[in-house]
C-alpha cells in the first residue's frame, strides 16, 4: 500500500512586478519520501519552498498538509502552525546558544522531556557529547547535523530543505548527505529538498521535479527523468550532451551514423538527435575503414581527435567529424588519451539516443 500523501501543492503561483516567478506549480510528497525540486538558479525553487513554509504568500493556489489546507481560499496559516521544519544552506544556528540549546529552541514541554528529545537527536546525528559546545567550535559538517537535529526536534510533518549541503566541502558532502537521508527516513517526514545539483537530486530523491522558468517541466523517479528527458534542455541539465541535427523525411532521418526512425516529426522538419558522451562507442581505424554496422550501434562515422583529457574516473575525447566538421565528445572509463590528429571511428547506441524537434 503506498504511503499517504503528506504534502500536496496545487497550482501555486507567485509574481513579482508583474513577472511570474512561480507559475502554477503542483506537486505532492508522501510521508517518508524525498522529492527534490531541481533546477537552475532563479527558476523559482526557493520561492516555492518559502510559500509552502508560509514565509511567502502565494498569489493563488493551495497548500495542504495531511489533507488540511494551510494555504488556500480564506486560509493562510503562519509557519509555526503548519508543522513544517526548515533547513537552509547557512544553517542559521544561534551563535550565543549551545548545541543543546539550539536543538531545543523550538521545543515545548517540560525540561525533562526537552532534554530527552535533544539527547535522542544528538545521538541520532552522531553528536552525543557535543551539547555544551557552541556553533563556532564545530566543523561545517557538524553544524549541518545540529541544524538538522534542530529542524527535526518538534517532529515536523514536512521537512523543507533549501540547498542544505551547498556550504560543505565536496569531500564531506556525500557522507553527510547519506547520513542526513538516513535520519530523515527514520523520522518519517515528507521531505522537499531544493537543489541545483543533479547529482544531489539523483543521490537523494525518490522523485525529482525538474523546474525551469517558474514551472515544473518534468516529474518522476530519478531513473525515468534521466533516461526519458522531456526535451533537449532536460537532457542537458543532467549531463553533457552531443547533438546531431538532421532532417526528418518519411519518418526517417538520415545521418552519418545511419538512418533513425523519427515518427511523429513533420516531413522536412528539422530534428535533433541527442546522445550523452558515455554512449558513444570508439573503434580503431583500419586503413580508412571502420567496424561493420550493427543493429544496436548503427553505421560508424570517422573523426579525428582534437583533444583528450583525463578526469580521474574517466577520459573525455573531443572528435572533429569528417562528415561536417562538427565536434562530438566521448567519455571512456579510466585512461584513454589518444594523440591529437588520430583518426578513430564513432558509433552511437541507438537505444540511448533521444530525438527532439528543433526548439524542443
């Protein structure tokens, strides 16, 4: 049985100076699940989060938590009445309070109950024994865990997180994200996390809502959003891409890599065939000939190496293609550094290509 919807946002809209910043955004998050609101800076992610929290008033729409309207016609509950936890990228810890006092700040009840909850959470975030320290005595990762414990202390129904890991050192970030995700799942809150980093969204989310220009353009499980992008921009947001432009004729598009099926595109219409660098296959030149065509990889096309660089886990090789002088980039696991000017043959995985009409 699926988890009950904890947070439901319907048609939320906000404009500034007559310009829509958030344009009819709708999404839902179930209890114990993580949805990442992903998109470039300025696309409306943080404004959406603030409206759900109650610190920004929408122009229209509805926000429900556990089926109860916290914003809608005739309703606008303040943040403290919404049962939401908030975490920001600067952690916003009180410098004059100890760790224990920071965590206890939003708690009600008697002293013993508060102390028990603080102790439970500090143990859960691996900070037992840190209660008497002040924020300036902690590392960035430790401060982040204190901020998480403080946000979780009142047992919020919904946890809202705005770029909470962006201030952390890259070497620490993955471990902190994994530990945070484990604690959030244990607490069972519905989590909406704002990020501009696709890797973070792929690592943490049960569902990704991809946002652009104030709208959600695609929603789904990370696997589906990555492997079935709605348009070229969605594909490019997650990774580098190669684009081959051609013309569709009779539901077929001829390219130097062979013919592609392009049903649904107008006869004579321009199409773009998009493929990620890791799905280009490289083969050696055999006296001016390449490998034989295959059903999976199509027809090979020759190019010469323009640049090769090693990035640690993989190598990137740029090719200038013989057929039109365009540049295509292939990634290869490990070390592969052919010399500039080397002739090699490329083949592209048919099942890994995306075909979009020009302008899509």
